[in-house]
C-alpha cells in the first residue's frame, strides 16, 4: 500500500500537527495584537518623564500628550519620576507592562549619554526599549543673567580667559545634556571654568538669575519664556544654525566651526510591546504633529516637530548613541 506523501501519517502526522498548532497560535497572537492596536487607547496612557517638571522634555511631552488625548478621547498624562540623572524614571518605564499604556519620554541624557556615562545602569537603552517616534528636536541655549557685564559669547569667552577658574557654569546634573554640551563648548573654546551641578534645569537656571554662577545651558523650550521676559540673556544656541524663533541669537557654530549639539525627545515603549501597537502609537504621534495648533505651540517654544516611523526612529537613536559616546569620552565624565 502506497502512502500519499501529502497525507500525514505516524511521525510525520505528529510533526504536521505541531506545525499546524503553531500556525494557529501565531495567527491567534497576530489577531490579538491587531485587536490591541485597533483598540489603543482604551484606557488612560502615562508618559514617564524622568526629569523635573518645567524641563524641556516636560514642556514638549505635555503639549503632545494633550493633543493625543484630544484626538483619541482618552487621558494622556505626563508622570515625572525624577532622580539619579533620569535613571529612576527610565528604569520604571523599562519594567512597565509592554502594552502601550506606559511609555517613556526619552532624551539624550537617558537614551544616549547615560549608557556611556554610568559604569552600571539598571536598564539597557537598546534592549529594554522599542523606539516609537522622534517627537521633536531643539537646540540648547547658553544663557546668562542680564546683570552680567558680558553681552555676547565672545565677551563671555574673553571674561573667562581674563579670570581662569574664577567663573562657573551650572547644569541640571552631573553627566546631563547641559553638562556635556557645556563641556564640549569649554574644551573647544579653551575655557577654564568650574562646573556646578544642580538637581534639575529650574535650579540651574535660578542659580544664573541669582548670580551664583555666570552661565548655564538649557533646552530652548524651557528657556524661551525667560528669554522673552528678559529674565536671562541668550549668548548662543548650540545648533549649527540659528533658531528661526530667535534669529537674533547666534549659533555656536558661528564661533566654533562645525559645532552642533541639538537635543531631542524620543517616545519609547518597553521592549516586547507588540509591533502593531507600536505602529498604532506612532501613527497617533504623526497625526498629532501635523496639527496646526500644536505646531504653532511647539514653534513658540523653539521646537521643531520631527515624527518618523519606528524603524526610522531606531536608526536615529543608534546614530545619537554614537555621537554622545564621543561627547562623554571627550568630557572624561564617569559615574558609578
């Protein structure tokens, strides 16, 4: 009796059954993920910001959260979980359930600097997260108090060189974006100036306004209201071109050729979040970023909407990791 090779018998039958059951399971998983994506969000969403309220990441995150909430009819809130240079909030997001309802507002500090700065991290910036979309990019800005005698960056450089190690700059923390950007400026401009670390952008800025330090570096979104109000005097933005929102403020590249230290906010999901859900969130971000009112609000903060697919965002993240690895090496900074 001949057996039809296409008919499962004996051992072949068992193998065929396992393959069939596996295919059914995969199909079920796919359909479940698709249903999750279609329903997202069916309940409130939390964006974890590992930095203090009022920071540039916070300002941008809240504006975009409000628009996504309005578009989807579900609450989208920003939860500030600060501490340990952003590591506490970032680790919390990494350990969250990968279902699309707890996301991370990633930035250079946590996603591109800390992996090279800390000898040990509670999270892995690549393995523990899935990039969703690059929300925005924006320059940092070097500011001083209007009470300081120097009125522009060349005058500041001259003042520091006239009094080596007598002046100081504040940052939002050891190894923060503001610290490393100023260290790059210090090295490239040949300045001998002391670093004073504060816990957060607000305290670092208050130190400048009070005259405790001479300059600080902060994100344009958080600094722009103070600049417009005359509370701080901008010396230069850290991008290679001037900001369209502040065309009278020179770029650092005008003084240090080739200098470019642009910051960004990258929305991240915990690793293991179904791709269909990630794509759904990315689509909602793209929809939000095309809204004229949101774009106007971001523009007023000196922020450029970016967007992009999860794959594009992952490629961007890897490139930024490489760039900030060099920045950390140049600064010589390290933390336990």
